[in-house]
C-alpha cells in the first residue's frame, strides 16, 4: 500500500473518499483503500504504515466516537513526517453528545499541545506545535433564515476566533455552546520532532 507518491492520509474517510490520498476507515462499505479499526490500536497493534511517512493527515468527525483518543493521536504522530501536519475536526462542546454514537466531548482546551505530549515508549516525548485552532459552523444558507443564521454565526465566530489567539481558556464555557450551537473545532498541528 505504501509508495513514494502517496503522502496524505484521510483517517475515518467514510464517504469522503479523496483521490491521491490513502483513505482509511473501519467500515468495509466506505470504499476505503485501507480497512482498519482505530479502536484496536494498542502498544502491539499499530496503523499499517511506517514511521514518519505522511506529510499531511486529516481526521474529520472521528475522535468524538472514542472514549480515549490518545492511542489514535499517538499513532497519527508516529506516521506523520517531521514538518508534516495533522488536521482534526470535531463537534464543539455538548454538540458532540447529541448523537448516540459520540462518546466524548471536546472543548478548545482539549487541543492544547500538552494533550498530545505523553511519554511513548518508542517515540520519547511527542512534540507538536499548534498552527491553527478555531471554531466554525457548517450551517446551510439556502433559505433566508439559513442566510441570517450563517451571518449571525460568522459574525460571532470571527470575533471569538480573534480571542482564541489570546487565550484558549477564555471561551471554553457552556455559555458559548448555548449562544452558538452547531459549531465545530478545527485544530491543525505541525510535527516538530
């Protein structure tokens, strides 16, 4: 499966199959290039890729399905090249538990670099830099009400994203979740060691 031409990994691809990427999913019906169940990751069970292989890894709407995301994050770190990026999208706050299959709540503070720094027997201390973190909404703007809601969200989210650059802890509150339901977190990391 591995070759020099494919350097991008789409983890938990589902129906989001991307040409030129290795698309990984646990569901055999997802048309994935690699079928692998992330819940099986352990010290002995690893992703079927070599260390420092991918330049870009994305994992959109996947982590909220796991009680313990650290084994998954450790493996993404292991297969990411130094200088490569790991991009994650998850529902923000209590939005994530609206679906029964979601098992974990994330707030912006969940994505501080210390969340990834952990002693890993074969990797030492994990080192990642946050390149970008923001909250966003995927509201539809097909109707007048949808356009108004999208304007309202974009106005507040742009202001809040400015505050994020100053202090992540400032807005990790249920108040924000009530003010702007249906928001998500986007975090982008660069592997530096």
